[in-house]
C-alpha cells in the first residue's frame, strides 16, 4: 500500500502542487478584486496579508474569481485531454502555471507524450480545448456581467480599463441596454475571470506552431500553415506596437516555442463536419479577441 501511495504521489504530486499554488495566487487576486469592486476599506495601517491572517473568512471573497478562472482553464485542458484519450494518444493531466501577476496564473497545459496518428486526430485535439473553454467562459461572462454595475465615466479615476471583445460587448448590452455605451462598467471579479478566459481562448487560436490554432490549421493545410504562423507573428508584433505592449512579450514566447508544426505525414482531407468546426473556431476567435486587452484608466 505504501508503494502504491508513493507511485500515486510521483504521478500526480506535481499536478496537485501546481494547482494548489495557482489556487492560492488566484484566491489572493480574487480577494483584491473583491475589495476593489465593493470599495471595502481595510483598517488603517493594515497590511493585506496580515488582514487575511486575522480575518480568514475573507479568503472566501476570492472564490468567485478563482473558481471561475480555474474552471475555464481546467475545462479547456480537459477538452484536449479527453480528445487525446478518444484518439488513443498518451497525454498527461493538466499542469497549471501559477504566477504572481494581475491574473494569478499563466494558464495551464497538458503534455502530449505520443505522436498524433492522423491529421483528423490533430484537428480534434486542437479544437477541443478552446471550444470547451469558450463554452464555459461565455456563461461566466454573462453571470459576471449581471453582477457588475455601471458608473459615471469620471468615477473610475484609477485602475485598469479592459478591452472589450465582441461577446463581452454583447453581454454588457444585454444586461445594461443602451446605458452600456454611455457609462463605464465596473466589472465583477467573475466577469473579469470570464474576460481573461476569452482572451486566453483567442490567443490560443492564433494559427502558430504548437498553439491550438496551429494544430487546427496544420490539419487543414499541412506545411502551408507555416506562412500563416509567420503572418500571425507579424500581426502580433504590430498589435504590440500600436495597441498593447504585452503582445510583444507573447510574440517572443511563441517564436521561441517554434513556428513550425511537427510533421504528420498521413495525407488526409478534412470532412465537412470538421471544416464547419474550423469555421466555428474562426468565429470564436473573432468574437473573443481584442487588440488592446489592458490599459490604465485615465
């Protein structure tokens, strides 16, 4: 029995550890967003972590953000994982990447440990993640937007301004009507988690190398997809110069990972169902993407 426990720890210990640290970071971020959203005043001269130590129930304030964000990331990666299982591809459970940032994480990934047997399998694995994550992110955005509130434009003196993807704009219009265009929206932490889920989904759908979009386009076009990857890098750099400098960092990261997709030599034509799903992936990218994700409020 002891040997079994050791083997289980070796196999899953790193997954549990990374998830736990990511949960810790996202809870902290969630608490901070909750305090900001509800304009809660901490006691004078109070240190944030000292406040949490004295008031452990305050950790619960971070749940709406943390659980929403982790749900999107987890479902995204499980989409990949179960698509791998369906095609008999060996893959690990998700690895979460904790990060002490404004988000609390750099996302999650699975490690695929065996070759793709076909382009259809590659397509299915590439599409399953963003599709599953998007289907979770959308209701989270709408539920979070329903808990958000509109404020006069001169009320928000400090903080972040979020770029609004089309689906985010639609959610705000559906909840607030015409007033959504006349006021600023103070987004609930849950809506912010959904917003990040949309941004992560859109980024992963860029047709570059090992990104999900790279898998999808390689399955459709083969080696020709390389040129779409190069064009995408150029577009991301231009976005970084014109709209948001953070794009330059991500352009560097995906370039270092590699623009060329590992070859799959089986020559297959995608069926009509997968071509329709590819069009759906493009639609998801369009309504989830924003060229300027973040800016400081004036």
